[in-house]
C-alpha cells in the first residue's frame, strides 16, 4: 500500500511539472510573438505578455501544490 501511494504522488508531481513546463513554453511564445498592425502573427517581443502568461501558470501550479500539501497534512 505504501508503494502505491508513493507511485501516485510521483505521478502527481510529474503532471504538475509537465503543466509548469507547458506553461513556460506558452509564456515564451507569448513573449516572442504577437500581432502586428495588419493582425498577423509577427516577431514582436513583449515582456508584459510573457509575464502575464507565466504568472497565471505559476499561480495555478502554486495553488495546486498548496492544496496537495494541505491534503497530506492531518
């Protein structure tokens, strides 16, 4: 039973890490590319766009981690 619980925890942390990596890639794309005056996607770096996307992903994963930690604590 202990091994099964450890496997579940490892899987959960793996999924959380995957979501964080996925969000980081999305924020990199939001940072590097934007819309030009003609409405088409173009190379237009913007720290603000990247920071907004990354902060939303970090807030989500951080809240998830807190909920998981709170659930483990008796």
